C-alpha cells in the first residue's frame, strides 16, 4: 500500500487568522496545504485568489502548496497561480478549456498537474488524459462549500483509477474525517484532503497522525 499523504484544506481555516492557521497546519506535520480557488460561475461560492497562495508561501515557504482551481477557465490563470507559489495545480475535467493544452502548460512551467472529477461526472471521461497527469482528484462532495457529507458512491471511481494507474497519486476531497479517510484509502486513494475535520481540532497534529495511522491499518494493501 502507498503511504497516505494528508492535506489540510485552508478553506476551513479561520479567515481572520490565516497566517496563524497556515503555520498551525504546517506544524501538524501534514504533507501539504490544499488551497481551493473558486469562481462564482463554476461553483456557487467565492473563496480566494493568488494573494492567499502567496501568503501561504511567505508564511510557510517549505510547506507544499497544492492549488485546486474550481474555475470555468483555469487556463487563463495558470501563470498567476504559478507566480504566487503554487506547486501543484489541479484543474477540473468539467472546465471550459482545452484540457490537453492546459495540463501540458502546467508541466511546461515546472509544476505538477492534476485533473479533478466532480461527483456526477463519469470516471470514463478520464481515459483520454491518463498519460498526461501527475495526480487525479476524485471529489466526494459537490464542490463549493466545506463541511459537506461524504458521498460514498464516488469510491468506485477511485478503485477504477487505481486499477488502471497503480502508481498514480490519487486524491480524495470532501467529507474526509477519521472514518471516511480509511474508506478512501482502502479504495486506493493515497492523498486525502480534510478541511473542517482537521481545522476544528485543537490538536491538529494528533488528528493528522491518527488519520495516517488509521489509513495504514485499515487501508487495503
């Protein structure tokens, strides 16, 4: 079984103390910070932009920055987020752009790319892109808001990806807590995004450690 990486989602942080929250996530020994960038067309919400990615880099320069673009036209903003300090840029398969070109452009500037799938989108839509991605992200909630309930029916998509791409980094995001993390890992995910669950903990480091341990014990080898 692959080692499981844990990524606190900054969307669930206290926005009045973002720098402190970034430092708290880094001190928890999580593997990266996950930054959800939303436009109000692709999802029914607005989060933050490149300045928060830049703040994350300034506050914790050694803490890996995983940037999830929930945008209709992510291709128009790749350079801005790269300049702000993104290290992985994730784009949606449902986005309104040339995915092949956009995935290639992310790699061309030296970053990791990832393709994201919403709950209602068939996993087979990934087939044309499997050779072009560094990561896949399977959403287990409808994107736009934190704190939603985990959609169990999305896990077969993780299994489908793992069967076809044994070495691919597969991330799950949405409703991840101590219990659903184990189910996601058992399905084949090796990267887990947890927002409300981790940021609500007084001792985030303990929660991160326990999540890693439970996935190692309960995940399928």
